[in-house]
C-alpha cells in the first residue's frame, strides 16, 4: 500500500513502553496534528542509533513547531528499554 502526503493514515495500534509500563498508542490519536513518523529497523545498530540520536538532538525544534515525533521499529518495547538504559 502506498501512502502519499495528505492521505489519511490507516489506523494502527502500537505497543509502547513508558515510565508507567506497557500501553497502546494509536496513530489515529495524531489526526489533525502535525506529526513525524520515523520508521527504522532495529535499535543497537550504528545507523539507527545515529538517526535516533540526531532526532533526539532536534526535539526542541520539533516541539517548538508543535510536531509530535513517533519512532516506529520492529523491535520489542523491552529492546528499547535496554537500549535507552545504555
């Protein structure tokens, strides 16, 4: 399926791991708001780590523009937790 700029995103539910544990996030929650969806394959790889660190370093700019950033990977939430702790 090809999605073009301006198309309505399909409804997707993702599992996230926050400070309070596992929760479900829905892409539909972003409707009508500026958002950046970043798809990357795996944490703990050089390219992905560099990309995520670059994104982290730019968060103030995204926040000032009111853009919600969502990084999506095939990794489990627990892999993210381990990566973040390192």
